[in-house]
């Protein structure tokens, strides 16, 4: 199969950079449903921008390209050893070409392999079938939404919903709670795959396999079809909205599968996927490895240009109606104290990236640069180096901020940081530090890696490359970086308000529906 390697490489590039057609339709439907002029509507317009830009730039839709997971169906006699070697080669070369982020990290040392290869990465599953062609499917599921996966063991008490038994109604409660607990940290509006039964491992695998179904398919199992329809209707009444900003659309798809279980165990496993639902597949000629067709509508088959233009106009309308403040780093405490939840802030000047490794390091060490008045961005970018040795930002959306909650308040106090930028919000410790020391949390649009990459005009420098490219501290010359104040210096948190409101609406769904 002389063309197998190239076909897999093309699949990786397509999956990372061009959102599938069925997912695009779901995002477009969300745009049409969301109330105009709201924070969620603005976020959806930015998402539309980003989808269009990623396709045009042939660059990652989201900088977190996750752990590449391949599912391969092949006829009897296909050489799986050769196919696996060529998949690994394609993954390494796609990483080198900045189509994938360097995401394979040694769990004991923290060392990044630099090529997405290592024990357990990428994930490759082979299965034989009775067809003559080869099918290769790939999903790129980022860490932010992967962290919002959740598994329930029935019977149990579920927050806000009470007792969930070993029946269809208990399953319903698990799924609704799974949507609630993701909030904006999973880059809502999202998609969920649900696995009923199995053991702890096979249940999660079944859940993730549901994400390979078409967004608009219909479950052949009548009871599961009814369950999926219920979840799609009522999850969108919770008011979580895009990015957790509140709104009409919190879920874009729900797919449920079932398998047998042990008598003593009843697991409900939920795989949460962000709006940047990157999965695609190819059907290959078993003799040559050439692509015969694609498993899902390609992004180019569903134009996003109209949605992009509508998004541009919507963003313009919102910016005219909503208070927009332009700040240049370093930022003063006086400027910060004037901001309030809901303000749109545009950052110019130097911005510094910082994720898990950096925050842990700074707890016990000095910073390599002066951070007084600085803006720190929770981001692990995709970077490339040109022939002259200059670094360039290829993709740079925000990562989930809550992981830094144990550190952020202390870091703000220690270094005088004024703006913390990320997605999904942070907790009470950070909120208290923002109030005491004069800081704000700015929520950027999760997954909008191309939209934000254009804001970084130059890489001024980098520290701690030993942490790996995503975890290094990049110093970036920034122009026009827009985000929304969701936690201010007066003790207000939009995230806490939305979570409280959505819990009230979740509790209203407590009464049994399915018997």
C-alpha cells in the first residue's frame, strides 16, 4: 500500500484544520438559535470566524489537538504492523509541520517527546471486518473537554437530581448532570457520547465511540432515541450557553450506546467533546492505500463563509453596543478597578503565556521577566520556527483555567499580575485574590486558536523550553486581543452566577420522566 502513509497524513491535516460538515451545520444552527447581541452570540460569531480561518490557513482549529485516537477497520490479511509504523510516521511528520501540537508527555518526568510519539501515544485500535476496503477514523479530542468526561455508578445520589436508580430515568439524570458539570470548562456548546453498561474501561470506550456517529443520525433503538431527544431538548434549557456565558444553546449533540454489564455493576460513562468536534475518516483501497472516500461530509462541502460574514457583522454590532476598553500592558490597578463583569477588554502590548508547569514553578522561584501589571495567558500554543530561526504562533486559543486554581491567587499576589486570561473561569481563591490585589479574569473563546493567533504579531522571547513548547513561557507582542471580563476586582463572577442558575434549572428536572 504505497499510498497509505500519505492518506493517513492527509486525514490528520483534514481532521485538525477543517471542521466536518455535519458539525458545521450544528454550529450554524446554534448561531441561528442564540439571542442576538449576547455574550454567547458574540462567542459563536468568533467561533465562526475561527472555523473559516482554520480552513483558509490550513492550521489547527484549536491549539490543543488532543491525543490522536485512530480506529482502523481492515480486511483479513491486511498488514497491521506496517500500517501502525506508517501511522506513527504520519503523526510525527504532521507534528513537525505544526498540524498537531506536541502533546505526548512522560507521566513521571513531565518531559515532552516533541513528536507526539511515546508509550500509549497515539492511540491505535485495529479491528477486522468482512469488507475489502480499509477504514481509518481519527478523533482529536482536546484535554479541556477530556477532563470533563465523567462516569457514574448506579444507584447513587446525584447533585440537584436526587437518587438515580438502575433504570432509564437514572441514566437520564446522569447525562443531564454530565452536561451541567462541564459548564464552560469543556468549551460549550459541546457534544456528548454516552456509554451505558460495560465495565469502567469498556464503558468509557463505548462512550467515545458514540462520538464517531454522524451528528444528524437517528438512534435505531427506540428507548435510546427517546433519551437522546429528551437530553437535546432539556440540556438547552439549563442556560449554560456558549463558553458558559449563559444562553440558549449548551449542547449540540447527544449520542447514546448500550452494552451488557456485570450484575453487580451499572456504569454510565459520558465522553464530553467541545464545539471543535474534530473527527474524520477515510475509506482506502486495500491494495494501494489511496483514498476512495471520506466518512463524514468534509468542511469544504458546507461553506462557512456566510456564517463568517454574519459573525463579523454581529461582532461589530456587539462592540458598538457593549462597553469596550482598550488596555496596554503593563496595566495599572486603577485601570483594573474600573472594569466590571461583562466588559469587553482589548489587550495590546506584551503578553506572557503560562500553564500548569509554569504556575507550579513560579510558586517557589522568581519569574524571568517583570510581571508587575502583566497579563498572563493560560495557553499552550502551536509554534513553528522558520528557516531564519524565528518563532511564529500558528494556533493559540486558551486552555481551561481551573487547573491553576491552587496556584493563581498566590501568583497574582507574588508578582502583581493584573489580568489572567483563559477559559471556563476560576474558583473562590482566585476571585478573592483579584479583589484584594486588583486583578481581573478575562474569558477568551475556547478553541478559537486561529482567531487569537492573528493577535500575536511577534514572538519577543521564550523561557523554560525544557517544559516543552505548550508549557514554556512565551513572551508575545500582542495587538487587538479581545476577551470578556467574567471575574472582576469587586468580587463578581459570571461563572458562579451561571453555575448557580443552571443548578436551579437542573433541579427542576428532578422528577422522573422515564419509567
